[in-house]
C-alpha cells in the first residue's frame, strides 16, 4: 500500500495540483485553508479525494469562526485571510471543515497510525519542535507505530524507540528556505519525505488580487517565493 500524506495546504491549489504521485490513499493532516487564494478549490478536491482528513487550527477557525491562535509573525496574515476565506466559502464547505475530527487512529496492514494536526496532547494548537524530548511521551501515549503530524510547516522524520514521528512539512506554505511543496509517502513500512516544484508565481499572482492590505499580500508572496518569513 502506498499512502500520500499532505499537511498545511493553506489554500494553495497550484501546489496541490502539482503532486504527481501514484497512491492508494490520500491522508491530510489539516489546515486546508487560509493564507492562500483558493480555499474552496482545495476543500472540494480534498473532500472528493482524501481517505482520511483531520482538523487543523485554521480549519477549526473557519468552521467555528474562531481565532486560529497563530504565532505573532503570522497573526495579521491569518486574520486577513481568515476573513477572505470566510467570505468566499460556501455553507457546505464550512460545514465540512466544522466536522473534521481532531485526530484519527487507523491501522493499515500491520501498522498502527495516529494522525493529528499539531501534537497528540493538543491536536489543534500544540507546537513542538521535531527534536523536543516531549515527543517521547507524546508518541508513547498514542500507542501507535507511526505518528503523523503537521502544523510546524517544517518536514521532519524521527525514530523514538520503535515508533516513528513524521511531519511531511507544508504543501502550500513551506518554511524550508526553498519554495518547493513538501509532502510524504508511506510505503512498505517506511515514511519518505519528498518535495515537488510547482508554479508558485501563479499562486503569488492570485494573492496580488486578494482584498487584503498590500503589505500582507507582499509578505504572503515573499513566503511562497523564499520559503522563509519576510524580513521586518
């Protein structure tokens, strides 16, 4: 079995469309919306294609009209694009986000998986660096062989005893210092972190037309082009 694992798509339909992988199942670790210009197209694709999807803090924000609790450098961008997403999404699309589960436990072949957006103890908002010792207890609490998380936008793969903790990184807003979309593949008992180039200037051009402050548009485009936070 071959599983495509995506996270943090953030309304970036060009990045989503660029992934050219054969897979048996698509799993998504949350944050389908905000920051990017095409939240509706992303939701529709994931809703029709994915086998498993968990809720991210931005999905919950749109579904329930809540603050996504972003870190300070992203707070203004998140607020502005949240209002944009809320204005363009249909009732049905918001209903879909509202009913995404905070976590999923599932077994494939002989492997037990635990999926959530952030971390098991705080599936929506927890933030834990990949090398943090906290992952030892977090992973053990799940009882799973493979723990799949997103949220940080930074790809990571770590063995903790016999358990694997994997973060595919962000498909739609990578923070790796490069603009490539990031994702992961699970096959034959192994997780592989991968990247894919995509036409990010097409996404940037769409962001230029968003009804938000020009400074925020420029910051969002800079992140897409560089894979880094814009300089103050």
